[in-house]
């Protein structure tokens, strides 16, 4: 009987180690490239499913074993002092055992919920990290666009100045030509 309990404890410890390793693999897989990440996460879902099947089988066997052990203990103690134990005491003992089993089930359920919440938190943190990276990339792109706009503005300002200067130069040349033509005509006509 003691060997069975020891084997069940070893199996439980092995299942806990496997669950911890799967969680670590899950965390590591989520930080990889998207194409590799999808394949690994699918594999991890299979592993989690297999682990959950093993856990439920272990729980079923452990429950059957503990029920049998409890029954054997009760029968042995009942045989030894059947006359001294009243029906009232047996009822209280059974209620206490039942409450203990219910508390154990609630603790297991709470632990499972805690692990699911932890996995969800990890997933959310990774999503937030990806969004942060996207925002940083968009910010860098925006700064690059802003720099290009500043350069374009400077180029347009320089072009506008050159156009104004060219207009003045052309206007000056036209005035000089008109004056030269007027002087030429004046001298030709005055002779």
C-alpha cells in the first residue's frame, strides 16, 4: 500500500514537472518568429491535451486508490472497535472526509484557474510587446517622413528665391534692352 502511494506521488511530481516544462516551452515559442511560432504552439496544444489526459487518468486512479485505502482503513478500524464507535461518530467522520475531498477538489480547480490566468497574462504581455514594437516602428517612420518634409520645404524655399531672383534679372535685362533700343532709335532718327 505504501509503495502505491509512493508511486502515485512520483507520478504526480512528474506531471507537475511536465506541466512546468510545457509552460516554459510555451513562453519561449511565443517569442519566436510568427511562422515558427504557429507550428510550435500547435504542438504545445497537443502536448497540453496529452498532459491533461494523463492528469485526469492519474486523478481517477488516485481517487479510486484513495477511496479503496480509506475504505480499507475504515473497515480495519471498524473491525477493531466496532462496538465502541457509534453511528453518529461514523456519520461525522464521513462528513469530514467528504468536506476534505471537496476542499481538495476546490484547491485543484483554483490552481488550474490560476495557471490558465497566468498563461493568459503571458499571452497578453506578448501581444502588448508586439504592439509596442509596431508603435516604435511607426514613430521612427513618422520621424523619417517629418525629416523629408523639412528637406522638401527647404528645397521649395530655395527654388522660390531663385525664381524671384531670375525675374529681377530678366526684368533688368529687358529694361536695359528697351533703353538701348530707345537710344539707338534716338541717335538714328536724330541724324
